């Protein structure tokens, strides 16, 4: 029995025949692959769309046709496509359902068969190249009408599934030539309408946001993508809030599942693949649309996702990709709640930071590493935005943010319950410090460390510029940075085989130079400035060892000569502090016959000897290169979109169960 025959819907064996009977729709598919099916039956197409679609058989049939057969039946495939599009305008809803599912089978089957063919050949086989523009215009207009109309929510869900199916049929979406027609006949406004309406957002928001994120990435570096242009200028508040709400609930649901698993004491981590598309959508919104920055700070009550009902709406028979809808009832309910002054409030940025604190813990597997990288890219965009910086540092917007922390030998597992309410920038800095402290390991994630230190630098540049005296536990940051330098020194040989450790060392030393040169303008008190000097002097051995190492490398010929030399020059003020205060501390100890000075005694020596300290003014410490996706990040995003597309394709569910539910719903209506 052939592969195709195995997938035939079998009815029963008759007593007189050894062959099983085929269901009627399968016989009708067979006719399409032989000759013009309407020649002997003028009502063929009407009857076909009243039949329950056999997706598996139709797809496998399309995949099995050979080269010569393709030429012979192309007109029939074109006719099937044409009649599917026509059926989308039928009043009989079952015909519309079956036409949508048949179109999905056509897109998938033809692409699977023609993986090595050009996009033009695929378009020709599906709809005929001369009629493709008209057919796709009609298709996109029909889908737009169904998505924006007052019809069934199930049909809207199915339309989104078809679009997701169409967008992800190729591994690389930029090689999907059919998407040129989706660019020309935009459904951007239909997606916005879904996101701006509370009810439709609850039903379809997840799929709509994923679809938008993928469409934005179609040939984004090669041509003008209208979805990028339109997304960058959206200023409608309900729409932007709606998109933020979808992202918020998807990330919250992931965190809820992680928390539940943690409470059950189950080890390990679970996949971030299901939230990767949502994370990409958040990135595109933050990166492209400055108006979206306001959504990050939009306050709403913090709902305990563990208590809230998570049952999906009964009117949506198809399941959004990858997972069940992220608490759709909660999404609707939360938007109807009023703010209780005694209730802890939250916002999208807090939700994102909590999510990031989970996915940034374990970066050993590629998809988790990519999640962490994307989180840090998003934070980079936020740290560079003036409005975002203003609300991050706003003293009137204080929140208690419980970040998840990796279990370590020297501290208890779990979330710190005693975190005070502070400006949100404190939580961002906490996240950066946590990452720095917990990832000093053999497989050193250099790229992530670079991004972490750069985010800290950008935030400090803003504080210096606006003279914001942030009450933060700066000593934890200084300690983490010094330990990082210590790690680089201890693993010099191993790390240099893979990484330019001097670039990271330079960034870290220049952070200290920022504090030394400008700390009096943004550190909260003069005591904080004294404590900075205390830490530098206390850990002088690390800086001394770093200087010896970079001096050794910079005086030898080799690939690291120049970057090491830059670190040597950057250490001038740190070494001046150490060389100035160390003799005075030793003298104080000798005069007072004290073998080991207390912290307060060292601080006293520091305070009384500032006047004779000479430091050099270093230029450009408060300057940084702004984030640019192209060209530096282009390869990362191309590969990321490819993995998201593959995951979406695997999870677009048009299963038999969905069909049965749909057909039951519409047969009841009719």
C-alpha cells in the first residue's frame, strides 16, 4: 500500500472486495488529480466544500505528484485554489471553513513538494503566474473582511491560522515569494483591530501578535517592508495597550508555569521556544515604535496568575500556537478591574524583567542563550530611550520587583521577599548584577556579559547627565564587577582562545572611571563616594594583577597588543587611587599600632586625604555607541526568525478535532 493510500480515510471492508472503501471527499480529490472534475459534474465545486476536508490526504497527494504530472494537473490545482478563494465569500459557513482548511493544505502540500523550486514555480503551480496577483488580492481581501467583520470568532481564528501557515511554509520566510502579495495587500489594519478590541484580543491576540512579528521580519534588510513602516508610526493608545497586554500575559503565563514547577521541586528548565515569538514582537515594538515605550510603564493591578482561571474561551476551537492561550479570561477580567490603592501594581516592564530573570539563568542550550540575548537587546533599546529612562528613574513610580535568582551554594533558593519599593532602574541593575555574578563559567557567554555591562553604562550615563542620585546598593555592583575582572585574570589562557577579554575588561574599568570621575554628581551621598574608593583600595590586588597582565600583553607583538594597551591607559586613575591611599593606610596603621584596620578607619583615611590626590580627566567616558540592528545583529535575527518560523509551523493546529468542533458549531448555526 502506497504512502498516500495509507493516509486515505477508510470506511469499511465489503465482504466481496479486499480493498477498503474511500470516503467521498478522497474520491473527489482523486478526480482533481486526473482531469477537470467539473466536466462530468457541474456542481463538483459546490459539493466539494460541503465535505469535511481530509487535510492529511490532500497534502500527501500534492507531495507525491512527479514532474510530468505537475504539468498535467496544474490547471486543476489552479482551479481548486480559485474556487477556495471564491468559497470564502459564501454565506454557508461550513463552505468557508472547508475552503480555509483546503487552502492551508494547498500551501503546505505544494511547498513541501517543491522545496528546491523557485518561488515563481510554486506560485505558478498554486494559482497560475498570470492570475496570481488577482487571486492573492481576492484572498487577502476576503481574509481581511472575515477578520474585521462581526462573524464567528472561530472563523477569525481559522483565518489567522491560515495566514500563519502561509507565512511559515518556508524555513526562511524571506524566501517565501508569495509574501510579496501579503505586503502589497496589507492586513496590518485587521491585526490592529484585533489588538485594540478587548474581546477579540482575548480570543485572537496571541496569534495576531505572532503573525505581526513574523511579517515585520520579511525581507526587512533587502526592501521596504510596509509592516515595519506602519508599525513604527502607530500612535493609537488602545492598539498599543492591547499589544502590550498580549505580551504581558504570555510572559506572565510562562513565569507562572516556571513558579509552579519550582514549587513542585522539579529540577531543570523548560523550553523558551513558545514565548520566543512573543519576545520578538516585544523587541520589534520597542525598537520600531517610540510610542510603545509608554506601554511599558502602564500600571495595572498585579494578578496572581496561579489563582486566576486559565480555561480558554469555549468559542475558540483551535489552539493558539505552541501552548494554550495565555490566560485569556484573566486578560479580559484584568482590564475591567479598577486600581485598589492597597494592591501591588505592576506593568509590562516588571513582567518582562521577571521573565528575563528566569530565562537568563541557564544559557547552556542555544534557544535559552538566544532568549537571554534577545532580552538584553530589548533592555539595551530601553536603556537608550530618554522617555524610558525618565520613568525608570522616577521616584514617584516605585515598585517591589521580585526577580527569580539562580540557586547557589552560598545563598538560599527562591525569591527575596524583603525587597523594598524602589524606582524600576534598581530592578534592571539587580538583574544585570545577578547575571554577572552567576555566569562566570567555563562556557563563558562573552556576548551577554558585554551587553550587561553596556546596559549598566548607558543607565549611569543618564544618571550623570540628569544628576540623578539613585539610592541603590552600589557596592554590590562594584563587587560583582571586580569579581568579573578576577575571573578574567584567572582564566586568561582559556578565555583568550575564544574571546577578546580586553574589550570586556576595558568596559568594566571604564565603569569604575565613570564612578571615579563623575560619581560626585550621581552617587546618593558623599559616603557612597568614599565607599567606592574603599572598594578599589580593598581589592587593589585585582587591579594590580590586571595592570601587570595587560602591560605584559601590550608590550609584546601579537593580536591583543592594541586592545590590551587600551586597558593599560584606562587604569591610570584606578592605579593613582591605589598608589595614593595604600601608603597612607599603612602609615595610619603603623602610627596607631593597629595590625588590621576596620572599614570605618580606612574610610577615615580616605576622607582626610582626598585633597592631595591627583587624577587625570579622561574623555568620552559618558559616550556610547547607540544600538543598531543592521548590520551587527542581522545574522542573529535571521536565524532567530527561522527557528521561530519552524516552531510556529509545527504548532499551527488544524487537526481533525478542530475540524469536528468547527463543523459541529456551524451545522448548529445553519
